[in-house]
C-alpha cells in the first residue's frame, strides 16, 4: 500500500513540475492566445500529445474495460468510431485550422460566430459547449476517484482523491495553460502504453493461457456475450452509435480548440497517419476487461468500471498497481485540464470579447474562472450516478449537434443561414434532452415498430432532426453576409 501510494504521489508531483516548466518556457503565458492555444506554434509532436491527451481519458482506462466486462460485443463500437474519425480528420482539421487562424479565433463558439457572422449563434454554441463539457469533466473526476481509491488500497478515499486531483489540475492550468497540459500528456501517454499494453498481454496468458483460449472460454461459458444482441444494443444501435461518435469526435470544444494550436495545416495530415496506431491500445483495454470477466465476477452496473483495477490488484503487487493507478490518474488530469481551459476561454471571450485585439485582462479572466468552474464540476461529481460510458454517450449526443452547421461552414457556397443553424441545434438538443432527461425513447414511443428502427441511437435521430430543421429554416430565412472562405493550406 505504501509503495503504491508513493508512486501515485510522485507522479502527481512530476505532473506539477512539468506544468511549471511549461509555464517558464512560455515566459509566464501572459496573453489569452498564449495561454489557451500556445500562440498557434505547436508542431506535430505537441499536437499529437494534445489530441491523444484529450481522446484517451479515464474512459479509455476504465470505461472501455468496464464495457468489455459488462457488455461484451457492444463495446467494440469504441474501436470503430475512432478509426473512421481519424480518416475524416485528414480533410476536416486542416479546413478548420485555416479558417480559425485567418479569423484569429480562440474558442469553438467564436469560430461559429465568425463563420456565420452571428453573435447569437456563437452564444448558443458556447452554451452547448459548456453543457456538454460538464458531464465530460464529471466523467474524468469520477474516474479519478475510482482509480486512486482502488490503486491506493483504500488509503485515499475517492472523495479525497477527487479533491486533491482537482486542486492540482487547477494549479497547473492557471500556471501554464495549454503548454503544461501538453507536457503532462507526454508522461501520460508513456505510462498508458506501458501499463495497458502490458496488462492486456499478461492477464489473458496468466488467467486463461492466451488471448485465443480466453475468447474460447468466454464463448463457451457465456454464449452470445461476444456477439451483438438482437434487441437493444443491436446492429442498428451499433452502426448509429458509431456514426454519432464519429461526427462528435472533433466537436468537443477542448478538442476543437486544440486544433488552433498547430503551426500549419500539414500537422493534422501527419497526425491522421499516426493517430490510428493509438487505436490499437483499445484492443488491450478490451483484453483486460474480458480477462477479468471470469476471474473477478460479480461486478454489475457502475461497478463494472472497476474491472481493470480489481483484476490488477488480484494478480499483481503494489508496484504494478501503483503504476497502473498513476497512468489512470493522468488520464483524468490531462483531459480535465484541457476541458477547464476550454470552458474558461469560452467564457472569457464572452465577458471580454475580442475587437481590435485581445483585451489585456482577458487571460486574467480566464484564469480566475478556472477554479470557479472546477468547483461547479465538483458539485455535479459528488451527486453520484451512472456509469462512465453512459455519461460519455449522453455528452456525445449533445456535442454532435454542432457537426451539421460546422460542415455547412466549410462549404464554399453559403446555403445555410445563421437562423437555420440555430434552429437545427435547438431542435437536436431538445430531442437529446427529451431522451436523457424526459426518459422518452423510441421503444417506448413506438413499441410495435421493428427493433432495427427503435434501437437506433437517439443521438443519431436527434442529428437527423437537426439537419432537417436546419435545411427548412435556412430555406425560409434570408442569408447574412458571411466571411470569405479562406483557401485550405
């Protein structure tokens, strides 16, 4: 226990030291542009670290293995959507970067306001951004509490771990901004690769005699577990969920904002080649969850997220448990820092909007907002509730509603109006709210319809409603003058 606790403490201290180094290397990060997007000077390596740092989170560590443990085949959607999104990024991200750099925007909401010449649309996108990021931040904090409590053998409670981790995150976000997050992401990536790949190979061989024998044993003892069910998480659910998550993949405001940090558009094309390699890590995450299925039985509901940590504690000593816990802790801190930075930048731009240049106190406003936002996230975190994947899918459905107007903004002809974009987003978000808050679902509304239709992901149906509304309203409203579309470099 003492060894594991020491590794966790040392890793947290190292993360803080790296963030301080990042602050020194940028001369104190005085401007908002420097603090939030690193003066748009990051190359392939730093952008890779940021994108990987945001995408591979506590969900990768706990949610992926938890779903493999508790759901089986439906978890494989996680592999599908990432691979497709990386292909899309080859064309999508350079186009976003070119426009954002030309317009000198720093946040997702600013991008939409500029693209459609509509402050009202920018404010709506800011609202959606914050509403979708809060569940995502809560996911990271919940995961942090689980990881530290389990890997410290209960010496640190989940509540204490969340408080300590959140405080550390606030400190290094305020000090160093995006550069500190990128530095810490390098440490995270190294630990995740070592621990996840190592466990994903060792556990199947130790517990089942190999990866092939493990699948054979699961197929024999849990028939149907490795195939999609006919009802519920069926093939139509699988396909629609992959599409929703592909469209929402780069719509997360903190991921969208990281695009602004690159020094040129070619950075994203190189990353589109490299990033799929990271998707292979998820295979080993699944192997861990499946290895735990027959060895650590009885984890149900939200407890399925404990599968990775429980099987690690059962099979290894405190050195390995400490390393796994340290890697998992960083998968919460790095994306958590980027989320806080994204929300703070969005709000700072609303409080102190850019006119002829950045207001001199805009970075100060952003830094002041960081601890306030962290406090709000803590309130939501301690209210409890649901599994990590469920939280993620709810937030995904919300943020994906921004994809249709984004795609329209990249078109050379301005066929979609700001009014159409606003109406489409509102319609899509209303459908998501009706499902997640009101409990309305396709099977309940249309019980006689075939499951191939009623099992479709609600977020995808909301997206269809969004597009139809956007097209109809755009047809009925006069277009505003939109800025000239810059040429993609």
